[in-house]
C-alpha cells in the first residue's frame, strides 16, 4: 500500500504539530490584556511561542533535507489544520462542528491518497 513511504514525513508532521502548539500559545497571549504595546510582544508566551515556532521550522527544514520532497511537504502541511482544530478544542474549548470534522477528514483522506502513489 505505502510502497514508497518516506519516514521523514513523520518528522515533518511533528514539525507541524510543534508549530500548532506555538500558534495556540501566541493566541493565548493575544487574548490576554497587556499593560502597554511593548508588553504585547515582550512577554513569556510570545517569546516562547516564537522559539517553539522556530524549533518546528528547523525540524521541517531537516525533514526536507533528509528526503521529504517539496511536493510531499506541501501536501503534509495540511495536517496542521487537524492539529489546530484539536488544540483549539483542548485549550480554548472551541466546539468540534460537523463542518470542521468533515473538512479535516477530507484533508487527512487527501494526504493518505497522495502518499499512496
């Protein structure tokens, strides 16, 4: 079934998960009141969020360097939508609607079909 499966794709998926965690942390900071404009950008959540985002980006670069094609990477980047939906539910209690679930199921199906050939 997955005759040409590339194990570095899993590292790419991990980098997407890490980037999604960073986005959640940045959103949490954005939803909080800050004393001044400088405090909006120089607080531990924003600084940590960008550090985590950078780490996820480095993992993605490593995955590309080790054998993930640009074509596969672009397709796999869609998995970030799944991570964001799950993390938004866990951290912000955003509801899992039928449209969100159907959309993410279509994304995952597309990723699986793409990687089958």
